[in-house]
């Protein structure tokens, strides 16, 4: 006896309406969430965007809270000034994760000194260069060639021929391109 084709009929298990919902008795209901959940979501968004763990994020938050001014904007400025983020923004790496790896592996120099900490905060006037080794230069040249159409932000400058960049100014809130409400992050972390 040959069995018939089941998924061409209305009895197909894959096509039933209840299969379109996630598991659970009531499925998933979209709600706004509590105030706590909204603030936590903003914090998690920033952490994932910059690739940080909670302890790293809280260290930057504590640094920002000690400086007079808008804590949320200062926090975002600190996160933008991280070396791994600056390398990514200059177009010397394809992603923040790969820029982090480049720093840890010793391919990046800041002001002529090897820096192997991705959380290093760059300052105005810092010169970022690629290690003089052939492997490092070839690695970054291929990435720069792939990101030829990459546009730099106004606070950064890159010399594609010499593979070196300069931090012209400190980033402002307008330079942070992630859609985030920093005041919710401050409210969450201050409690």
C-alpha cells in the first residue's frame, strides 16, 4: 500500500495555523514591556553593538559618571573612542570583532607603540599605524582595498597608501550612528 502525499492537503502538519506560533500554550504576544525591560534592552543594544561584556560596559559607565556633564553622551563618546571601534570606523578592519583581533594580535600601533588592548581609549591627535611586518601590511591592504568606498567620519582621517590614521577630534553625539536613547541606559545603570 502506498501512502498519499500529506503536505498537499489541508491536513499537513507543517501548514496548520498553530505551527506558525512559537512553542508554549499562548505563543508569543508582543507587548511594550516593563520600564525595566525597556531600559535593559537599550543597555543590551549598546553592549552588543560594541561587543562588550557587562563588566567592561560598567567600567566605562563608572568612568563617564565621574565626569561632569551628560553621562549618557560621555559614555557613548568613550565607547566610540575605543581602539577596536576606531580601527573599524577607519576601514582597517571588516568588523569590530576582527578589529579587536587585530589589536590583540599586535598588528596595531598607537603613536609608535604597540597596543594590545582593544579597550584602549584614543585621544585627539593620536596616530594609528599598522605594524611594519609584511604579514600585517598585506592583511590590512587587502581589507582597505575591499573597503574602498568606506566613508570616514569627520573626526577621523586615514592615509590609505601608508596605512595610518589620525584622530582629528573627539567624537560627538552626532558621530554615534546607533539609534539608542542614552538617558534610558543611565537610568538603568544608576539604580
